[in-house]
């Protein structure tokens, strides 16, 4: 009986997760709408401007994807928020927590860079902890930012078409925090230019003294990660002589089903906007995340619930110390699930 119970438990856990990602709401972020293949079990998360295949066991992305072009990157960018938050879409036991990074010696390293975001919502969403990996501090602020992320943006600004960028990490050299967020041994960024049928990958050791080396090939990256990104680098035309590429997809609606609203203090204007969305049926649920400012969290929850339309749940989380981020410990974040 014990064996049967364990088998049923394992089966239920397996059904809850999958090694096959679907990304139903954001497939057009992928080249030819082809989702990468991997044996790693995870959850697919769609955001407005990027997507994440997330590992519940490692508490970090398996990979992320962006579809970028020069016009986007040359446009004015919103102010960087530095407002990190826990991903409310994930079950509590699968989330990385703000407290996990406290005193760890590792940065909350973006997979999808905040510097790529061109909208306020995209900027806010990029600070989800589902988009973070424990990254060596000097690596994050030095070689990765200056020799990987910035050259990638410079290339995209020069070309005339869309470019796809996959980012992720592999390996296991320990973990941080109560949630045991995996510290990866290596980081990678795959750049694919479909107009030129050209792809290359940056491969960087996750250490403070990492040295930059020449980009590796797409085939080498597949071998190192075990992920087939299904890029038609050597495919050309099919045997029938017809192009293997799919027609252009329809424009994608904004799908950021979960987005944060930050309260560093009580704001009647922000609350009124949120309540208005609730009254018009645009909001499915609200989770209020707080650290020290319980009074503000309770006040927001009470005013939302006073509308009688939905109940806001409270979630206590303790952020890590960070000399570069202000208001973090007194900040209250409303995680809004839109319909």
C-alpha cells in the first residue's frame, strides 16, 4: 500500500509538471513558433515581452526567450525599477524567495535583461524572481553586462529584422537560501538572426574572475545544454522545394496575465486604478506581498475587499539586503492576475 501511495503521489506530481512546454499565449516569441525540446521538467510562463521555461526544482529559468529588433532597442526606455518580487503564478514551494538571496554573496542575475525592456509593464515584469539566477556579483555587473548583454543589443540595433535571444544557465555548484535555489556553473546567451540564418552563443563561467572566450557554435550549445532550440540553421528548403518557414503570425495581444503594482507608500491613485480594473471585471485575483509594512498591506487588502468583488490574499516575504535598492523592505507589492 505504501508503494502504491508513493506511486500515486509521484504520478500526481508528474502530471502537474511537464517536460513539454506549450507557451499557448506567446508562441510567436519563438522562431517559427517552434518551442525548444528538453528533458528538463518545468513550467512555461508568458510575460508581455518575453517567456520563461522555469525549473521548479532549481528555482530559476531553464531558458528564457525574447524577440527583439533595432527599432525597439533604439526607442526610449522606461526607468529601471529595481523592484524585485516573487512570482505569484508559481506554487509557494516552487518559488525562489527574496530572502533566499540575502547574505548569499550572489546577485539576482536577470536572464531577460531589464535593459531590453521598452514598456513600463515589461520593465516591472522583468524583475520577477522567476527571471533570476544566482550570479556571481562581479560577473553580473562586469563581463556579463559589458561583454555579453551590451554587444547583443549593439548587434540587434544594426540589423534590419527581428532577432531571437535565448538565455539560461546550467550546472550545479551549490544552492542558496531556504528554497535551495541552484547556483549554476555556467551561463549562456544564444543569439539567432533568421534573416542571415546565423546563430552563435556566449558561454561564460559563473565566477567573479570569469574570462571572456570566443562564442561557441549552435551545435556546441545543444551539446552542452541538452536543449534543442529547433533553429533552422542548416535546413533551407524542404524536399518538395517549398520553404519550411511558417507564415507570419497574427499580432500578439498583451498577455502579461500577472503583473506587479508597487506601493512604497499609500497611493489613492494607484489603488483607484486597481479597483477600477476590478469593477470592470479585468482582474481575477490579487496577492499582496509585504515585508515590514504590514499596516499598509492590510489597508490595501481591506480597501480592495471592501468593494465586495474579490478577496486579496496577504503573503509575507523578506527581501535581501541591497545597497542599490531603496524602499525594498517597506515596499508592498500587489500582484494582479488579470483576466
